[in-house]
C-alpha cells in the first residue's frame, strides 16, 4: 500500500466498508452489462474492486470476472462475499495482466484515487480492441436533508483526500484521446439504513476511518444525533453516475 494515498489506510477496516457502503442500482448494472457486452466467453476486470460491491453484481452476467484490489483486507473481504472470482493484488497504474487480456473493465467508486493518465493508459493496455470501460460512482444527493446534514460533519475532515466531486468526470475519457463513443448515464438509488447503518456509512469513509479515535468518536456521536432526528427507516438518496468509453478497434 506504500504507493497509495495515506487515507487508504482507512480501507483496512474492510468489514466496516462492507457494512456501510451502498450497492449499485439494478438499472445501472444492467446498463453496464449491456454496454460492455458481458456474457459467457467474455472477460471483465473489476479494478480497485474493494470488498466486491460491484464485482458480485457482475457475476450473474456469466462473464469471467477478475478482481484487482491493492488493499489486502479488502481482497480478503471480497473473497468472503464473492465466490469463484479471482482476486489479484495490483493497482490501476500496474495491472497484473498481460496486454489485451480483457474484453471490458469496470471501476466502482474508485477512479478518483488513481493517477488518472497512468491508469487510463494501463486500462487501455489490458483491453482488447473495441473493449469497453465503465466508471461508476454513487454520489450522495445533498438535496436530501439527512445527506446535507452528513456533509456538514464529513466535509471539514476530508483534508487533501481525493474525492469524486473534485472534478467533472464527463471530460475525462473524451479528452484522454484513448477512448471513443463516450457517454454518461444517471440513475437514482436509495440506501435504507438504521441508526447503526448510518454511523457505518459515514465512519467507513477513508479519511474518517483512518483518523484518530477521538475524531471517529465525535463523528459517531454527531451522526447518531442526525439519525435520531430522521424519519425511520432512514432512506439515503444517491445519484449514480456511469461513464462509458471504448478502446478503438
């Protein structure tokens, strides 16, 4: 993990990440499966797979799914929850696969951590000509009062941690010169949690999980107060963003 951002230390709490983070909407996964043509005989790489939140949703496509994840604790959690998928150690900048090895690549909730130019070249290297790339994020919908209240707790703690909101991802793939037929799709999603689930959702964030115990305790207390004031069960809305691009034939 020495080449990773210091905040990734928080991902060593992989069981917390698994409990706290939302999955992805079925419609978004269906779009990925269709656009990347995932089916028997095809191979897809789920890059920076974490605990397998996206990986497990690709398995029903019957494509051969390979997961690459740099954090050992995350890989262990992935192997516990997603049977029959090969989980390899590696990073987006050093993918442990040979040239043109896969038909498709997915990245769930992770591309903002990458060295972008290096990662796009490396993904391009392992893709077959014509192969597709899908980037997906669950973006918290801060129009919701609970999500807005959580942001008041979360945002002052982020420091220099990379976050999805720090750039407009619509330009990433077209401007790279490596991918064509680029498109964006949006989907609504809801995560239903109780008080503990809301705590897990917030404390699982990398820069909070990696922070001092006193900070985590204060965050937990503030989030519990938000949970007690919220309508039960708590419904956390997200806008799920998916970006597609394809390696030229």
